[in-house]
C-alpha cells in the first residue's frame, strides 16, 4: 500500500491519499506518519482519499490491529473529523468491512463519502 500525506492551503486540511492493496502494517505506518506531520493537530480534521485503495480482502485481525493503534493514540487523535472518500459505489463495502470485529468508542467523528467535495464540505462545516 502506498500513501502520501499533504497539507492543502486552499482548504486548510491534511489529505491522506492511499493506493494499492490495503495492508495493516502500511496502514498503521500511515497513521503514525500522519500523527507526526507538523500540521497534524489534536482534534484536527483529515480527508482520507481511499479512492485508489483496494480493500477487498482485509482480515478482521488486521482491522483489530488498526483499531488498537487508534485507541492507543486516542488522546493524540482527539475529537476532530475524518472524512473517508471511496470510489463511487463502494461506500457500503467500506461500511461492511469496518462492521466486522470489536467496535471502539472514540471522540473522532468519521463519515464515508463517494464525492470528494461533499467530504470537504462536511469537514469544514462547523469548524
């Protein structure tokens, strides 16, 4: 899995763009890099552009590892918004994927979109 983290001055947002086959180690490395980014603030908002990410065959054990990372960094992540953008027609598949395994409670608000502009509008609303 490849990823790139950028800060967009035009939207005042961090954007994480992923591509390739979803891999738990790369996903966690991406999250670590995001938390180390100089523009990443506690409670900040992020757009995750997963339109080029293949997430068909992700084991529940990998989801649990990602959730465990999130919970161990909950204080650093805070209560911002995370907008997930997937290809048109794949939002239900993304929800189905993450409906597996043990759920976590977090202050971070997450919403899935199939339209990049809708994701930006949601993140910027009430900012």
